[in-house]
C-alpha cells in the first residue's frame, strides 16, 4: 500500500498524519506519478490550518517531481517513465500522486529531481512577479522581503538578471549572507532597524519602484511607506498573518501607489503561459544562471517537523519531503 500525509482535522503541524492510503488510479487527463521529491510551501500550512478551507480529509501538498508510472485516458504528450514536475496537484506529500497532465511540465535532463521538486511553485511565483505583475526594468530599485526564503532567493536572482538594484530584508546574519550571495545589493536586518526609513536612505528619499511582500501583516505598513510615487506594493503572501482591511485613501496618501494581491493560478491560466514560465526557469537552472537553494530534506514521515521548522522561520531556501 502506498503511503501519504493526510489531514483529517485542521490545526497545527500535529494534525499531519502519515500512513498507508488506498492506491490511486489515474482518471481521464491524469498522470500517476512516483514522487521523487515534494516541495513544502507556506500555502500547505494555510491548507493545514483551514485558512484556505478544503473538504476533509485531504492529502496535503501541491508541488513535486517524479516519474510517470501510469497514464489515464485521454492523455497526450506524456509517456510512462517521463520525468515531470508540477505545482498544483493536491496530495503531493505522498509516494504516489495524481497530477493533471495539463498541470505537469517535462523536466529537462540538466535538472535533477530535487531541484525540479523544489523549483516550480516558488519559481513560477518569482517569475510572474518580476516578469508580469510588475515587470522589473533596468535600473529599478526593488525591495524583496524575506530575501533568504525560498521565493526571496529566487526573486533576488531574477530581479538582478533584469537589471534591478535589489534591497532585501532578512532577520539574521546568516540570512543576510545568503541574500548577498544571491545578488542583493543592500540587505536590511529588520531585527535591528525599521526597514522603511532605511529604504528611503538607500534610495536618496525616492523609495522603490516595487515591494515584493510575502510576509503580510508585519511588513505591510512599512512596505507602503517604502514606495516611490506610483510604485507597486505586490502582496503575494502572508507568512506573518493576514493584512487587515485597507482604506484605499492610504494608497493616495502614499503617492498614488498601486496595491495588488496576485496568485499563481491567475498567471498560469493557460497551458502556454505555464510552459513559458517553466521553460525559462529550467533553462536558467540548467545554464547555471539561477541557483535553487534547498534548505532541508526530510523523510516523508517527518512532514510535521518540516512544517514546524518552516513556520518557526528556522529555515532558508526550500524544504523538501523525500518519499
């Protein structure tokens, strides 16, 4: 019997149950994949907590990589044995996962399983943020919160590749070193100083063109105060908690700035867009211009520990579960 991590009641990491599950059979348009590595992401904790409600019980995890074990009816473009990766298949914390063929992308030979399992959800997120939500331009000053996290390290690299001056925020000296290694031009320790005034100093009072904020409640006010006139506050996550309702007049007072709350689904709405983003990411990894830091590998049975470490901000880069 295959094994998987299942949530039967929402709550803390203790609700993650590891054990045997019924074997899966791929339906129309689906792939059955032997999972080589499953990515651990903040959205998984939101599902576990019930912040993003799902019918109980459910298999947890959205992201992974592995080899196709079986094809359902009406699947074209894939064969048994193909290496694939995905970012939107609920139940990926498992030895075997069902993945819609429309959500799977081929993994090139130059990318190993761990990297493929670690890259796609956060990589696609970083890609749409810098290429589409606010298309970073040569010379832009940008602020990246949690710059040593999984998305943060990718954002720093992709923004630098587009010619930006990148300012990152981090909470420790070790994370500062990682952000600088990824290419951040300036790093602010928000455990030591308020970041918004420092951003103003670093930009000669002008502010940044865009803030990429995946932290949420703890950083929102400072993010707003860090923007140049007509700048963009791109709120793509809430690792510190949800942002309270915002009076639109605050956007006027901050300099006619923009606030957007994007999601990956809206930026991979077509097969063509998904393939374009994945292709660019895998190519950058294969040629060495994009580095994916894997901060921890845990046995699938230790999913609880992985969640505790992620939420405790004890990690850098990406966490993986290995079946």
